[in-house]
């Protein structure tokens, strides 16, 4: 009798949960209809208010009137919040990147050359504080994946009002979290191949840790691309203390895209990379805790296979070319910034002279 009563009591809960799930909107690929995991939802102030889950479902509820949806592999979309809360699918248009094929089987070519555009920017309490972008050339030795980086153009900007106010704070030594682009010897695709994976009916492989989906691998054989979305923290915040500072990392999402021919991709196949971190930090002498969001992005613009002699010549040229004017590339190769960040960048930022 007691068991029956308990089961009946649970019926409204399960009914509510199913209705709630059914009412959630999803982000899906405009080409094949598959879900888009870990897309960033940004409000009018430029604050990230949520991320889609591994099934592309949007967080609920969403606050704000106009929201921006961002993902490395798709065109940025600005939508009414009501459209995202209507329980329907939202289609995003994939970005197209046409690069030379990295044919590793060509024995005369020992290196792959990547011409890239990168940007790294930081928001403190929803306000753009630091911004850095530029161009970098990479030479990757195919034999072992070792890479050399040459920064050929660099622009650093800061928000003078925000940096000036730092002088009134007790401590701000660890305030800047921007990073220059790097290249791992082992790509994310190879690292995650050793993780537990579960196949789904739509061809997506879920990355599973402790019974929880923390990422997904999405191949597209028709477009010859492969996308990896990965929650580095697995949904568990990480807290650290050092020299009086307390830092709490709440989100760390990585996305990488590759050219794909059905075989496991290598670092030479990379076409784009994005890292998003949200953390809170403060000093023991400072009662004000800051929310910091940092986005690092890398877009591959050109790829060429090179023999060793040509790679050596190119490296010599690139090493002496570090003052190229930085003008962001146009077209569909680089995902645009959200409107709030773009406006601040245009109207309020000044050169960060070192």
C-alpha cells in the first residue's frame, strides 16, 4: 500500500520532467539536423548565461530579450529570447573553410604549414577589459607533430576605464588571463580517443566520464569535417588558492574542428580551435569578487604541405616578420563577435602598450 502511494506521488514529478524536457529548444545543424553541443548563449551585455548540453538543449529559463548564439563551427546568430524558449529547434548555418588537403602520404613533404588568425579576449563582470588578436604561422613536423610558432602580427588592446580602476583594488596581479596561441603535440581528437565513448543513432559519439556525457565527437562525411566539443571539468568546478588569491573555475569548454576523410585526424588537419573559461577570483584583502570570462580562438586560414628545404626558408622569413598590421579576415572563415563585444572593441578600447 505504501509502495503504491509512493509511486502515485512520483507521477506528477515525472510528468512535469517530461513536459519540461519537451518544452526545451534545441540547437541543431542547419545542414544535417544533428544537435550542437556546448554552444554559448550570450545576453545583450555580452555575459554568457548558459551553454547547450550534449544533446543541443538550451538551458532553461533564459533571461533577456535579445540573445546571441555562438559556436566555433557556425555562423553567430542573434535571436529573440522568446524564439529560444518556444520548445522548437533552432538551426545554425555551418561556417565553410576551404583549405589545402594535408596529405601525409606524400613522402617529399615533411612539414605542414598553417597560416592562422587568433584572438583572445577577457570580460570582467560582463565588460570587455582586454583584447588581443593577430596572425601566427605554424610549421608542424609530420614525423612527430612538433610545432614551431611565429607571431607575424599582434595587436593588444585594453579598456582604459577598467584598468584604471584596478589601482583602487587591493590586488590585481593575476587579473589578465589572455594567452597566445599554441599547438599541442597531441590533438584533442587523439587525447579523447582513449576516453569511454558511446555511439548514438545519428552518428555522434558521446564522450562519457563516470556515467555522464561530457562531450561529443561529430563527424560529417559529406562536408569532410569532424567536430569535437568537450567539457574539460566534466561539470565539476575547480577551486584553488595561492598567495592570498582564491580562484574558482566554473566552466572550461573546448571545441576543435578538423578536416576529415574517415581516418583519425592529426594536428595537421586542424581547421579551428576555441576555449571558453569562466572563473571567479578575489584576494583576501579585496572584498569584491570578480567574474572573469576568457575566450581563446584560433582559425586556420591556409594550409600547405612543404618539403624540409622550403619549410626552413619559410621559417626564416616568418621569424623576421612580426609587425604585420592586424586586420581581421572577412568572409565566413572567422566567426564574428557578439554585438556588445564588437561595439566595445570599436568604441572604447585603446592600445595596450608594453
